[in-house]
């Protein structure tokens, strides 16, 4: 998988809900990706992140989405959606972002819920529909809802995937 092309094709959707009808928050986004490199020296395991040049099956790649509010009003409940790149699987508990609520989708980004409440439906051979708890392998998207971004403020959210 060419992770550079994955970044180019990553769909980033930003929705802003401003407190005033004429508020002017302006959120700018940037995405970076880094590969986890594990080294063992003298019996000590060290994990570092390096910019991705090439990646192979089994590699773990971290996506970091940096945001900043270059507007003159506070942004409230800013939503950053990012699909889990095709050919990869979300790494459990890897999503993080200070001041953000994290939720996931299993249906291509149509609906989102916190990981503990995320389910999907399957049809049994008898034709009945059963609800099952979703696992990280079922996730198609990750969503970060940043509660508040003051004018001039910035931050980062991140998540990791393992390449299939």
C-alpha cells in the first residue's frame, strides 16, 4: 500500500457549529503520517515514529491531523472525520485528541458512536437480524469532535492503523 496515496485520498470532513449566527471560526487542517519503527538494542525495546517513505503489510502507521482556528471567533463542536484507509485496520485504543470526543463508524461514515456502544447488524441464515458488538476490524471511519477551539488555538488528533 502506498501510504502517500492513502493520505491524498483521505477524506477529511470538517463541520463547524458556531455559537453565533455570524461567527467566523476558520479551521485549517493538515495531515501527516508516520511509521512505527521498533528497535531492540542491548535488550531494550524502543519504538519511534519516522516519516513514511514506504510501508509494508504488518506496519503500523500513525495519522496525525493538526488543526488550527485562524478565524476571529471560537469554533464549537468542530468535527473531523477520517476514513480508515483501505487495506488497513484500526489499531485498538490508538485514537487520541485532547479536548475531543472520539467515535467510530462501521457503515462507511453514515453513523457514528463511541467504541463501547458501536454495533452492527447481520442477517442470520434464518433471516433474522442480530446486533453484534463492533470490533476495531469493523471500523470504517474515526471521528473527533473537538469541543472548543479558541481563535488562534491549535491542536492535534491522531490514530493508528496496521497495514493488511
